[in-house]
C-alpha cells in the first residue's frame, strides 16, 4: 500500500503563499536605497515567523499521520475540536498577512511612509502566540480523549508542546509590555527584532524536541 502524501498542497499552504507574495510585492515596488535598517529587520522578523510556522505546519502534519490520532481536514466533523483547530490555523495565517500589512516601504517619488510602531509588530506576535496556545490546548484535549481508548505518546507531546508555547506567550507578553513602556529607538528595535528571530528558531527547536512537531525516527534503509 502506497504511503499517504504528507507534503501535498493545501488551502493553508495557499494562505501562507498570499502572505509571502504580499511581502515580495512590497519589496519589489520599494525604493530600496531609502529603506531604513529597522524596516529590514521587521521584514526579516515577519518572514521568519511565516516560514518557521509553515515548516511547523508540515512537520505537525507528518507527526499527525504517524500517530494516527487526528483526522485529516476532509474527515473532520463540524463543531469538533479538530474543526476549531483548523479555524485557528486560518486565523493564524490571516494574522501573518495583517502583520505584513504594517510594513510600509518607501515607494519611488513618494514621501517616506513610516512602518507601524514596534508595539504593533510585537502586538501581532503576542496575538499569534495566543492563537498558538489555544491550538495547543485543543490538541491536548484531543490527545486526552484519544488516550481513553488508545495508549499513545501524543498526549505527552501535546502537553509538552502547550507548555513550550505558554512560555513563549509569556515572553512575548513581557516584550510587548517593554516596548509599550520603554519606547526604544530604532537601533534597539533592530537588536530586539533579530533577538526575536533567534527566539522563534529556538521555539521551533523546542517543539521538535518535546512538542507536537516531534516525529518518529526514520528506519534505516539499505
């Protein structure tokens, strides 16, 4: 029996593509020599959020198939936890798109347009991690329900994944509060944005190690 294709194109992939395409159009139409360093750091941050999330989506899809705990989109029932997870996935991709809309590169022959203040960017990041946390809470509920009849490591991984996300949510909340209160300058903001990029990568590493994107090791082939 042929293996089920795990990397097929989905509706969510198309939504991710919309967000990335919008950013690409903004860069293509911009007067690049006039783009300040802080705006480049914001662009790098937004792209990191989108790309790492997209990779996480596919790794989670693979883990789902390996554990056989959750139905695919075409098999879910309305008003089920998996359906609400899917709705949250749509909301999350729309948050990525809205986050990108706040990036305003200067256009040739037009006056400079200020990118949204850093509190908007960190505010979107906070909202994204809140949505992640809700998704993980639903995942824990699904795992607990499944484990009533089936012994499966997904329960442990789902709980660990939610704990990792909870830590990230608290850190993003502290960052948002700092930005609101301190109002740092552009140089500090650049440093913060690149630090957040590293933190996002560490978040994905932690999810791969303990959480809901951890997959079973592949068997050796000869």
